[in-house]
C-alpha cells in the first residue's frame, strides 16, 4: 500500500512484530494480514488497542495527540486503521464504514495478535465508532478494560436509537470520555440513561464530539484531549 509506505510504515510479519515493540519512540508497521499500526510508548501500565472514528483514521490530529499523551502517561498505544479506512487513504476517496460486524472481526484479529505478543495487560478503546467497536468486543471477550473517547450513544438527532444494549455484558471496567455538548450523547441526555455500575463517565467541559469547546468556555480542544488521556491513564492505573 503506497500511502502507508510513503509515510514510513515498515512492512513486517506478525512473527517479526513481537521483536520490534520495545522502543519509546513512535514506530509504524504495516503488518501482514492485518494492516497498519502506529506503536507508541512503553507498556509500564499496560497496552491499549486503539481504533479510530468513522471519518478519520488513526493518523488524524485528534488520534495522534490522544495517543501521544497516553504514551507519555506510560501506556503503550497500538493505533490501527480498519480496512475501509486503509482503502479510503489509498484512494483519497471517502466511503462509509462497513457493517459493524466486519469491523469487529478485524478488531478481534488485532487483539488476538497483540495478546500473543506479550503478557502485559491489554486494554481496548477508540474514538467514537472505534470506542463502540471496542465496547462490543469487550461484551464478547475478556480484556483488561475499555476506554472510549466520544462514545456514540446514539446517532445525532436520533436520541431513541441507543447503542447501549451490550453494556451490561461488559465484565471489565469501562471509561467513557465525553464532551458535555456531544451530539451523539450530551451530558443532559446521558443523565437519564440506565447504565451499569462498572461504567464510568468523565465529562469534558463544553466539549463537542471531538472535544472542541466554544471559545467562551475558557479552554481549548488540545487541553481537553490531553485531559481525557490523563484521566484515561489514571483509570487504568487504578484498576
């Protein structure tokens, strides 16, 4: 895939990957059979498999800043692109994500590979759709826990189409980092939901779905992204 090769992603086999992940620097690999991944940080607290949202891949500004801050907090981040996003990047053409079952299958393949690489605790997480996929995975498989940034509780302007039915099946700790004004689930809306005790929500002041606040709030998006990552690392540390 020329797009990833041009960005310095190194083609590598899954077997070779196991020997190449001890560096604190960001490493980029194009792993045979699964695709691109950016690895950052040392797994002092553990590791997290991190998936992107529906419209932008793991190299987006949001994802790179979130991953960098998690890594600075001693959590090793494995940020991936789903196959449809790989195709979007190669063709420079937008396309909708496939049914969530297909995306979940790819996420599970990555999890199986990473679980075999190390005995370090492996968390799952993601931005928006990626967080939903991670939570669906955790409702069906054992993992260390879930971190979701901007969880899509419902599609915008469709508050009755909730995506929470699987939450009671998640047996591990789950943290949602949510902007107070998120159109996929605002603080006011979520207050009325019946959510399991194992799920924790941290609200980001005046943030929207991308944690971008209004200018009048006195904070900015970069501050809220960093806050979200620091809270996430603290949550992992506390488990």
